[in-house]
C-alpha cells in the first residue's frame, strides 16, 4: 500500500473511532467512559480530522487526571506534543462553561436547602487556583443567592490574601443583599481555618452588621473539601480555633478531618 493509502486508512480509522465515541455518549452519557475516553471525546471537539488517542494519553501522562488537565494553565497545556495553541483555550472554555452552569444552577435558590450544590459550585470555581482568593455570595432576605450575586473581591498570594471589610460592605449594599457568605480557598489543601481567617470573619461580621446585613457563614475550599466555619464551632467562638472537629455531614458536601 502506498504512503498516501496508509495515510487515508489511518484517517478513516480515526474518524470511525471519533464517531463511535460520540455515539456512545449520545446513548448513555459519560457514565461508562474512563477519564481517557472523556478526554478523547473533548479533544474531538477541539482537534478536527485527527486521531486524538495519542494527545489524550500524553495529557493524562503529563497531568495525572482529567481534572488536572482541565485545571492546567495555557502554557503547560501547550507544552504537550500535539496540543497546539487552540486546544488549551477550548479546554478552558469547557471548564468555565461548566462553572457558569453550576453558578446559574444555585442562583435564586435557598442556600440552606441547596448547600450541596453550592459546595459543588465552589469546588469547581476554586479548582486550579494557585493563590488564595476570596469570593462573596450575596443573598436576599430569603437567603436565596441573587442573580450575578457571586463575586470575587480579592486575590492574594499562595498563602494569604488581604480583604478590606469596608469594600465588602460597599459591595453588599450595591447588590441589595440582606445576607452574605464568605468563601475562600487554601491552595495548599489544608482544611483548617487559620487564626487570620477567624479574625477576618469577625471583622466582616461586625462591619456588615452595622449596615443591616448578616454574615451567614465563612466557607473554606481545600481540594475536594468544603468546610463551614459555623459548623466547625468557630463562627461564634474564635477562641476554639485549635479545636478538633469530628467527621460530620455538611450541607456543602461530605468531608473528613
């Protein structure tokens, strides 16, 4: 067989594999897909008319998991052979669209009855962040998250972030919020609130109360965990910052210490 014939044969095999992946997804969704196959399916949307098995394998070898691939930077993705400059943008669009979907899913819902969905959203929102960031969830009098009521107010370094309570107060008033929730991440993965986290919570709590707004909780996102300061017994008792808390069921998702 000529080289041209071999090339055409490989192309046909690749197209057949891409088609079979799409058909499997249409029949049963992603439930029976491995991480490698999910990544292959995503790459078929980013890389036209090419076999995507090898690029998918190289991405997983480089980053270790599907989640790590989607959280990787543009620069790190471009270093993988066969990925190019367009695919990293497409993968980030896919991840950010999923985050936006989760945000719109929790907007307008009572936080107390949809805590797990809020936790899932926050885990996705903070995924891949290399620095500490602080988000605020603004709620109405029914504790429902306002439309466009989730805002990142500060970004810091890998282990600290500075928040000015006055800025948060001004933003809460601008949103017309009656309740707010603080949320921040620990890029290092520690699921424990620091002394600085507790001090910030109390400063914010006093600042927003002065204008008739109540701080409902302070949530910490560390890897796959979402920890509630109120549930940890620290929200109203900062002197207990070193107290160990046993495993419990949180409305924001299961966690362990």
